[in-house]
C-alpha cells in the first residue's frame, strides 16, 4: 500500500474518533490511489484541483490536478465553470472507483483547463484514463436526443481506431444531430467507464461539456435523407468490419453447457457467458480453459468465438441460494443459483421447455433449451410437475440486459437438465383443480340422488298402476318429471324450471291452477285472479337443511284429499331440488370468481378475463390496461389491531376502490393485500394514470375501524396492452414490477 493511502486511512480513523478535524492538504494523487475498501472509511479530505466538467442541473463534477483526476459528487445549481481552480472539502466514498462527496467547495480563481490527453483504445477499455480530460477522433455512427437528469441531451456512438466509444454531450440543440451524424470529429471530454451490474467494465464513454468541445474535421459525404434505398435482402452488402481484438484465455468451473451454443464458466464470485460452436463432450463441474475474444452483449461482458479445453478435473461450483427479488439483480448474472417457488404452469414449446413459478408474490421462469438438431422424438421427456407443488430450482441466472443504475431487469433460470428441478412439497389440497373436482363430485351427487328418487318413484307407480288410463297418466307424469330433471341438470333458468314444476303439479291435479312462490316474492305458474269457491292447498318448499325456500300452491274446486297433498308434495320436492341446485351452482361459481372476504373478483377470474381480453384486443387492435397495487402498511394494521380489524380494513378499502371504478372495470384480489384492476376501455396510458390518481385520493379518505381512524395508501403499477406485453404473464410482470418500483421509491 502507498504511503499516501496509509495516511488517508489513519486520518479517517482519527477523525471518526473525534481526535482530528478534517484532513488538511490531502493531494488528489493520494485520493486516486485509494482502494474502494479504503474509500469506504469516509475519511475527511481537503484538496485543490481544477474543474474539468460540471453540469449545473446535475451532481456530476470532475476535477483534475496534473495528470490525475477524480469524480466529486456535488450539489446541483452551483456556478462552477470548467477552468475554475477550487478548494474541495468532503469525505471519501466507495463506488465504481473511489470518489469524493463534497460538503463545501470554494472557488480560488479561474484559470485554464489541463491539456487534453490523446488516449488509445487500450487505455479506454482498461479504465487507465478514467476521469481525465481527453480528446478522441472518430466517426459519429449514431446521434440522437435522449433524456438525462431531467433534460434532453445529445448521445452519440463514435467509431474510433480501436472500437466504439459512447459520448454524452451537454446540449439540447437538436439541429446539431444532423450535422454530427456520419461526420469525422475530434471531441474533448471526460473519460468515464461503463459497467454492467457485475461491476465488470463493459465499455467507455466521453462526457462532453458542450458542443464547443466538438470539432468537425470532415462533414458527412451524404445526408441521411439523401441516401438511396437499399433492398432489405441486399443490406449485408454494405457490411464491413476490421477487428483487431486479441484472443484471451480464462479459467473456471463449467456450470452450464449447450453444444454449439454456449458455455458458462464460474470462478469464485465471477462468471462469464461464453459463445462457442464446439460440440465436444464437456462435463458440468469440470475445471476448463476457454480462449476467445472479449465483447459486450446486452450490456454484459462475454467471450465470443471461444475454444474450450476440459481439464477433466472435477471441482463443481456450489449453487448460490437466492430469494425471488434477488434473482432479478444483475450482480448475480450467469451465476449458478438455487431458489424455491410454487409451480404455476409448465409448457413444451418449439425450442424450449418452460416452467413458471411464483414466490413471494413474484413470478419467475425456468427454461430448458432443446439441444440443436434433435427431433421431437429424440428430445428428453419433459419432467411433469403438479401445479401448486413447491419446487427447488437450480440453474444459471440468465439476463437479457444490464443497467447498474436501475433495479431488477428481465431474467430467467437456465436449466442444465431436468434434475435441476426437485419437488420438495406436493400441491395443497385446496388448490383450484381440486376445488373443481369437488364441485363436479357435488353435482354428480345431486344428480345421483335426484335420479335415484326418480327411479324409485317410477317403480312405485308401476306397481300401483291398476288401469291403462292410470298407467298412461303416470307415464306422462314421469315424462314431465324427466324433462324437469334434465332441465335442472342442464342450464335452464330457474324461472323456467319453476314454471314447468307448476305446470306438472297442475297436470297431476287434473288441471287445477298451480304456482310457485319463492322467498323473494317472485311467482311462477298460473295463479287465478278470482279464487272464490276454490280451496287453496299449499306446501312449503324446504332445503335439505330445513330452511324455507318458498311455497307451492294449488287452487282446487273439490275438497282437498291426501292424494292432492301427495301430488303437490312431489311437485314441491322438484321445486326445492331446482332451487337448491341452482343456488349451489351459483354459490360455486361465485366462490370461484369472487373473493369471499372483499367481494372483489378472484385471481382465477382475473386471469380468465385477462386472457379473453387479450384475444379480443389482438383481433380488433384495441387497447386495455392493468393496474396492480399493494396496500401500504397492512401488516402493521394486522399486527396492531388483529386479523378481525385487518379483514374489515380490506373490506372497506375494496368498497373505496369500487366507488371510483366504472361498471366495466373489474377489481380483483390476487392475494393478501394485493389487488389488480382490469380496465378494458382506455384511449392511452394517461387514462390509467387518471384512474390511479382517483384511487389514491379515495384511499386517502380516513376509515373508522374499531373506534380508530386509519388512513390507507397503496403502491401502484400499470401495464398497457400491447405496448407493455402481449401475454397475460408479461402484463402481470410489468404491472407488478412497476408496483414494486413504486413501493421501493417510497421506501416501503
């Protein structure tokens, strides 16, 4: 360790113990020599340097002294200019490289900038010139306006001798984009390194203070709008590249291998995705050497055109245990990991098998890629797992993009084989499939007892029939009864069935007017307006539990006899069966489509409607939205007031939400304190934002629960079809991720 670095650490220790004021006279070279671990001590520092880059609307400040430079985090809105000589007071801090967080900056004088360095590709791509003022000459391959720190700036990709470098120009002059594109330029700015989420360098960038720091050496020969149109099939004819990259060799444990596609090597906490065309047998767990050319794919460092050499030395890597949120963080990209989840679905597709799991309210996928060249008959049999099973999953954490300044990104787990899936618990007996089976069994039981009663009555009628006329009469009764039972077991409406029962009773009683009345006062059948001279005969309709369901009545001219009561009772049993069967079916449908606590729709209903809406929107090109939200602080309410108050809180919140929705909008409770709203008719994303604003205002209204006044709030996430996804899983993932991001931004 250098002497200056030792001095900084010592000063940090004394300052922390109160024995020393902030360090005096620390030079920038000493600060630059610190390691990240030393910078994390937050040692107090004071040093002089020259401002080389500063944006007054951002916190980025670069300073340089001689041939050494460092990044300083400073407040926005100051009046610093490049060339100012400043005295900086602050503390060290670890980052990609050690930096200084300033708490006071004093302008000493204004002078000239250091002379820009002429840098090479090797220096840029090895971070040797980070934070220094430098000049680069190249051709602008891409130039466009992008948002940065709340403002529009010019962002370019420049091809120079050795590769591509990004350039961020502090200017909102959109007219400059056309002048710069395809021009040969010399640009002066601050050299910075780009990193992936594994803290591996993935590129280089120049931060340019203004357009004045860019000099056009040779304008573009042709404007974009004047270029001739090339047929798509001939586009490759314009391709030309000269690659001088040097082959390198790395060493690690094989954790993934798919012939003629890729190998993953892991060494300690580091791992590398390696693209190769080799198809030689490689054993997962062996130490291997890989030689190839470094490149960047989707923001991650990879090795391309690689050759693999297996040492046959077996030293398997241990899977890193992760929970569901951690899987989405790029620092674990291409690492062999293990996690657990509950299986939602499985499917065999044309090129891969996919298993979808849920854990901690999040979805993630495990993918087994089919080996190249195999027919469907040659593929290994897909491992089938019962939905709802709890499974331990091993695999390579595969990512499709990298952004070290953002949160989780799209990823899934790559399975090496089906042995990477281990069932650790069978599905719950109360899952959706078992409930459907139970519903079917209950309906079969109803049908069985109804049919059993029908056969018993037929047998009795056959035994007691004494005349051909009586037999014909009973046959007609049975025919009517059979038709009524078929209608009960089918999909006929209840009012139609009760009218048929009343008609059957009338037939049994020789044409006497008969009608059914339910508990809600509805009447079905023929009720005579003038009942003078008639005898009213009634039979109460009872459920199997003994509860009253209504009455069946008959108006007869003769004195009532036991035979009349028997006929009316039999008709009444059919009416009771019809009412109970329809109520049982309606209750089962309600239980499957609604949450019993909040009377919001169920997750099963939401997913079914979401699939249907996707099909309709795909056919007619329509838009619809999905709002996903999670109640903030619900656990605290449960813990403080108990589950009874918690349940009442959920019920009242559901009422608040429904009051702000249109009749066609569907509220669903998807679990615990998480809800979703399906919005089928929208014009644009702003419509969803308006709904969310109304919901937030409604939730802000106080609720009185158990003598206490509570205020509710929620974290919301939205997704729009088709811009955010074209499948149910994609829309739910986007809305859930947006909700999670909102919650994180509120530190909830």
